[in-house]
């Protein structure tokens, strides 16, 4: 797999002796395009759920017998849950790097969306929508933080990494309605189970690189503060870029 090959090539550490040495090439500020692509894929997964939720509503009215008011509250439940809890995940990520939140978010978002079409009661449908919203909220802050770090020290490459992350979200929003409509037309409401087909394997794929993601934050708390020995200007720039990236992705999610 091309991404795997690129990750293996980047994994060779370049440990330097003396004060200020770092444990990996990624931490030394090199742009890791492969890791950026992995994070982008996770963003595609969760925002496919977010984009697909609205598309399932008319099918719930048609096949599930729910009213338009009842199905419209599903979007409210998902977005409200995401908006309320997302700052908490951002705060946790700022205190300590937790890259596993991205994979967990992919699982919860996909599982929640999958359950919407198969659970038997309206209350359970609402609960499933809330679970999907929590999953979406889990990925965005940590994904934005790590995408920022994966961009390395160069501002242009950092912008490239953040752009890949952002594009992943837009792709997900576009693909979500298509996935939902195609699956439900083919299999009925049980077609929402298709979200498990890609979310579970991709979450497992992301966990394979959890150590690489965590290594990006070595030398600074949660990857946010400048490393001892780094120039003040560079440290301030990285902090501002990181804060801007987190704010942008939280607003987007």
C-alpha cells in the first residue's frame, strides 16, 4: 500500500546527541504527507456520516413511519451533542496528546449512523444520532491538532497538511448523501449498516499509526508549547498556527 510504504520510509529515526535532541524525524519538523493523508481519511469517514444524516431523514419518514418533526430532531440531536462535547475533547487533547480519539471517533460516528436504520424505537434512533454526533466531535479537535503537527516546521507545508485535513471534511460532506441514498435504495433502512463496512476497518488502520501520531507531540505538552532550545519566534508561530488550526476545525465540525 502506497501510504504504508511512505510511512515506513518516514519512520527511520534521526536521533541527535546533545541537548534538544528529539526522538523521531517527525518531531524534528519534517512534513509527513503520509500521516496527513491518514488523518484526512478519518475526516472523510466522520463527515460522510455528518453529510449522510440529512439524507436518511426522508427514508425514515417513508419506511420508518416517523413524522417530519421527529426526524428533523435527529439532526438537532447529533449537532447539539457534537457542539456541546467537542470543546471537552479539545481541552483533553490540549492537556495530553490522545491520538486514539480519532479512531474512536470514526467508530462511534459510523456505529451511530449504522444503528439509525435498524434500531426499533424512536428513542433509540435519537440515541444513535447522539452517538454519531459524539464520534464526530471526538475526531475534529485531535485531528486538527495532529494535522497541524504533521505539517512540520515549514509554514507552507503546515498549510498543505491542514488543507488536506479540511478537504477530507468537504469530501465527506459531498459523499455522505450519495452513500446513504445508494445504500438505502439497495437494502432498505438496513442499508445504513454500510457505514460499519468502512468505519471499522479504517479505525483499525488509524490505530496502527497511533504511535506515530503520538510521536508528533514529543517535546511539547500536547504538541502545543515550544520545545526547550527552540527560537522564540518559531515557537510563537507554531503556537499561533496550532491554535488557529484547532479553532478552524472545531468551528467546521
